[in-house]
């Protein structure tokens, strides 16, 4: 039996400043001060919004260090606690990924973390053996057409969904991030919160259509798109002026998320992965 189609809603749980690259190399306590408790305070209203729908939260480990209650609240509410990275910044070398995994090992073990989402959804093929050594089951760190699953040694890649306009892509190797190459190849990355910011109705319709086809879209949102940080998006003005493509990430997706919760069956990615892997080994 094929697992029933549903929406795999994921939240890359990071602070508002994760959109900017200007704070990547600060001391951790300086970023903590910048966060101003946003990441701690946003969780209750987000969990309330989800009601009985269960989602996946890919956590930035630094936030777990600052607010140890955060993963516990998510876990106790029945959601999946996954891993986004320890400190949010590009991780595209073996050394950086290794170091980041080492620093997060303690809390990941405590919450039995099995799922990985690369920061900026940009990674390298060398990621997968490292995930295997660190007890992960799956990753969701590429963009690829809805329904794609790729086995890489003992790790499964369940990519963030795209809608292919001209047939399936030839290669599914990392990196498959948001790029001109991806767009020119005819893949509409509807599952990115950039697209749900710009075209919420179109994204909703695509999700509806994919589910009818029996496919399960994997989409992502960020906390600052659901709960508005203070002085938003003004505090990011400098970054938006330099990188206008950041602007859609500051638009509110609160009512978009409500529509999804009202309209579709939703589950954490790990449940879906487990059903799919077992299905695979039976066939
Ligand atoms: Zn992120």
C-alpha cells in the first residue's frame, strides 16, 4: 500500500536575523541579544495555530542552547524535532558540516533527532556519509520534484518540492538550491516560502493538485513569517536593499498557514519517511 498523500509541513526554526549574512560570525551571546527572545516567544502561538496538525520543526541548535524549553515544547505537542544546523550560516564544506554536527550532538541525542535540513537548502554530496555517522535517517536538503526520494548509502533524501514544467530533471545530485539554473531548468520551487510569500494562491492550488495526484508536497516556512518580529521588516531594511530577493521572506504567511491547516491532512516528515522506507524494503 502506498502511504496516503498529505502535506509535509516543515518549519525551519531560526531567528529573524538568519535572513541576513551580517551576523554569522558574531559571538553567540551577541546573536542571543539580537534575537530579543523572539524565537522563544514565537513558539506558543505557532503551536496553537497548528492545533491537531503535526509538523516538523528543523531547529537551529543555538536557539536550543539559549531556550532549552523550546524543543521540549515542540516534542511534547507531538511534532517532530529535526535539525537545521547549530549556527545558521552556509555549510558547504565537509569540515564545517562536521564541526556543526559535533557541536549539536548532545541535544540531538536527547530529542532523538532523525531529520536534517541544510541551511539555505544548499549542501554537498559529502553530507550524506556524515549524516549516517550521526544517526540520522533522512535529509530534506535539496529541491526536486514532489514525490522524489533518493537513497544515499543509508540516508534517504526527501527533497523540498518543486513543480517541474518540462519533465523530470536528469540529475538529482547536491547542490540543488534555489538558483537561476533550477528555474531555467523549468522547476518551479513552489514549496519555498519565497514563493508562498509572492504567490500564495498559486502555491495553494499546486499543493491541492499534487495531493490529488497522490503526491505529498514537502514545503517550508519560517517562524518570522508566521509571527511578526518587532519593527518588521524595517530592522532588515539594509539587507533587503542589498538583496531584494529577501523581501518575500518578510511577508506574512500566517493566513496561508491557516488555510493549509484547514484544508489538508498534515504530518511530520519522519512519519512519512518511515512509511516509505518500509514500503520500499517490502517491494
Ligand atoms: Zn534556514
